[in-house]
C-alpha cells in the first residue's frame, strides 16, 4: 500500500530510505532513493506529497499515494539537515 497522511506518519530510518508506519505499527511503504542518510521529512500541507532531506545534499519530493519520486532538488554544497513546506504548499 501507499503511504497516506491520515493513517500514517513517516519515520526516517538511520539509513537511506523512509518507511511509513501506520498508527497500529504496521509497515505501509518504504521510499528508497537517497544515497546517504535521510535527515528530515515533512508532509505537504495538502497531505499528497512528502519532502525528504538527506546527507547526500539533495531534497526529494515524493507522491505519497503512489510512492513515486516526483522531483530531486540538488545543488547544496553540504548535507541538507531540514526540510519544510511553505504554508500554501507551493514551496
């Protein structure tokens, strides 16, 4: 199943993937794509996307309904330690 905002919350592993855990503790989905440790994750305000920051100097945007990677933002010169959406979800 896909990661969904109402019934789950992202848990970042100390590795390179993000696992969605339901409120009952069941593994829902794992998003893989970072080459280094994931340092931060944040839901979009509308609950349809997840942003992840990593020590690989990238931010990835995921579709939580499909688990598909939408976009990779690269160009940081160091690890990205935090990620946050703008209140309207456009940035």
